[in-house]
C-alpha cells in the first residue's frame, strides 16, 4: 500500500496552472450563479479527479414553484439537484420552451479541467485516480500538496509542515 507524501512548491508554472484553474472555477461558479438566479435556484458544482463541473440547479422553492411539473423532484442523493423533465404529458409546449431556455443559457463551458495543473506537476488524472487524488493548500505564494502519486517540480516535506500550512491558510491575515 502506498503512503501519502507531502510536497511544497513555488515553481511559477505550477502556481500559474493552479491559479488559472481556480480562476476558471470561480468564473464557472459566477456564470452558474447567474444562470440559476433566473430560476430562483443555487448552482450545484461538483469536483472529481478530472476537475470541476456544473451539474445543475438546486431550487430554493421547489414546493411552491408553479412550473414544478416541468422539473424532476429534488434528489437528496444528488445534492437536491433538479433537472428539466424529459416528458411532461399535457405540457409539451411549455416543456419545449423551458428546455430551449435552459439549453440557451446553460453556462458554457460547464467544466474546468485539472489537466493543466497535473501536467505542470508531471503527472495526469489517471495517476491521480489510481493514487486517490490530491490535496492542495495555497499559502504565501506556495502550494502544499498531499498525494500518493509521484509528482515533479516540488520538494518533499513532512506531514506536520503540510498540516501547519493548512492551518495558516485558514487563519485571516
């Protein structure tokens, strides 16, 4: 069994790739929030080894919606996500109009890839998948990483130093 290793880096290419990924993720969140506001909803954004993804919307008022017959019921196993129904007998015209509106305004792109970051670290998403992913903390223009994967452009550090960086990053400046 592989053990977790801890790293830190100030490598400009790694920092730039991470900051770009986070800026793209913030942009996705902002665009998804604007889209969801049209429906009195909150965005559902998920993260996995490949990146971040806008999955859909979580209504603030599903039970009181006049058009709830056009949406799936919120699913607790999916973050209370609701989607446009595939069929709504008796409401075909309304459903078509809603589908067109959703498709027209759905945030594009709706994903943010982690590939640029992985490439800057000399690895890929496949290695991250096999090795259980990566933990990242940014503090004082340094990235601190925890992973079982073999990565490059970093200095190996102790778990204690990584945990201290996590604590320091959470404290207000």
